[in-house]
């Protein structure tokens, strides 16, 4: 899922120092969590002096929140791209999202999951600002997914009586669980198993 | 879900020093993760000197694995108690598990989740021994849940053509996601939403 290499490059195609710091932050936080990530490690990865860091971010927490924002933005555009693919029927788009996520996870040997799931697990009980921001991000992904499911409903792919909003919530609740489990099993099985059950439930029979 | 106060007391009803250390470990690791938990904090919580810690555990990692084992054991017995309740039909037992989990989470204002989900998210990519042990624990809970679903099937509560093993896997994949999300929303909604969808899917119509 997490592809730091795809985190936004500048218009001119070159990453600014700030972007490089954030990209390294996504990588480090996804693998080792926020609290264990040292600013020194980030600086070393990017090769910039400490003063540079504090030029862009007033604190480590401000940096962490900027990392979440960048990831949220990257992911929002990814969902937008997949869900606006007019060549594919709506439910097929959600299936394509699942396939892309499986490829993304396997590219990192199922060691990296979703930054939002990782930080949510780590920080939900510890920091209210992170908790609220991470929940907001998930709500936004749900909203995008709900629209996709509504289109599936309009196209007759999804049962008329289904509640697209609740199904989108259900999808994201379970999907974050599937990503966690894929890391534990080092395999795509939980992602396939969850999505197969999900599609079996929603599709018109 | 996590009720450290219910972590095993000795036969005589008093907790040994080792039990007290482990109980403090469950609490600390569930709230702040494994890596951020300092042995000093554990010692202070229990009020024993450092030498005592190394008398029981050869390293922090050995302690962490013992914490996982104690939690797994506690949870195994909890599932056993709920799933062997002959007064309740099998699917009702799984519903009772959900209700107990909701009460357990709300008791801690949805700040604490499942130790296995927490440590899984944190350590799956970092330590293979933890990863394998945590996956084993989830497999054991799945096996208990599968037996409950098979009983539901025998009782005609669950569709004959359903695959109880896969449904148990599906339940635990999504349930860990629901616990994470309950921490993020500080509410039981994700737990109810996930389980309602789950029961709607499995129940005979």
C-alpha cells in the first residue's frame, strides 16, 4: 500500500528538501512507528543538516502530522485515479484497488502496511491530535469508497437495499485489519480472503 | 478487550512477582507499544528492584514474549468460557464475545485495544519471533471461533454451504480492524458495525 517513492514530487519533477524529509518520514514511520523514529535518522537518510529540519517543521510532532497529510494526499489521489476509471465497472474499480494494494504490499515483502493503520494503532491512545487527524483520513477514504459503491448500486452491481455508506465503513474497518494481518502472515491471503468475503456479500446474486 | 486486572493470579489468589511484572507489561505494551516501554517503568509500577526483573526474564524481548503468552492464555480461557456456554445458541455466544469486548473497551474509554493487534502492527516488520508468535495466537483464536461456527452450522444457525474456517479467519481479520478503529473513533461503533455486517452475512435467512 505504502509507496513512499510515489509521494508527491514538485511540478518540475524534482523533490524539494521538505518533500524528501517527508518521504523519509513516511518510510521510517511505516516501518518503525512514530515514537521510535529519530529526527537524526531522517536527516541522515536525506543528507541535510539539523537546522534544515527545523526550518521546515517546528517540532517532531508537526513533522509527523505533515507526514500523515502527505500520505493522505497521495492516497486520496490514488483512490481518485482508480475510482474514476470509466473503462471498468464500479465494483471492478474497488477490485482494482485491492489488486494494486496486494502488489504494493508484496513489493515490500509484506513488511510495510498502511501508515494510517500503523500510526493509528500506535498513537490513538496517546495523542488526540494524531487520533483525530488519522480518523479524518479514514473518513475521507470511506467517502470516496461510498461514492464508488453508490455508482455500483446505480449500475445494478450492488443490491438496491444495501447501505453504501455502511458498506464503505465496513470495508475500511476490515481492510485495515487485513493489512495488519498481511504483515503478520507475510502473505496476501488475508487481503484476498477479506475482499472475497466482502464482494460476495455486496454483489447482487 | 484487554483487562490486565484479569491476568492470571496464582492458585492462592495472590499474584507472584513474575505475574505482577507481566500484568504491568500487558498494560504498558497495550498503551504505549513494546519498544517505548522501559523496563524501569515496569519496575516502578510493580515496586521491585532491577535484579528481580532479570531473575525472571533474561532480556526485555523474553519479557515481551512472556507478556504475549500471558495475554494469549488469558484470552484463550475467556473464549473457552464464552464459547462453551450451553445456555446460549452458538452464534449467540459469538455475539456475547462481541458484547464483552465492547464493555471491556469502554471500561478504558476505548484507549486500549488488543495487545496482539498493537504489537502486531508495531513488530511484524521488525522482529520475526514476535511476528510468528503473534500470528500463532491469532490462529488459535480463529480455531476456537471456527469450532463455535461449526456448532452454529450443526444447529442450523449458519448456512450449510458456508466455510466455517474461512468465516473464522474473516472474523478475526475484520475484528482486529474494528478494535483499531474503535480506538481512533473512541467509540463502539466500528465494533458494532463490523459484527452486525458479519452476522448478517453468516446467518441463515
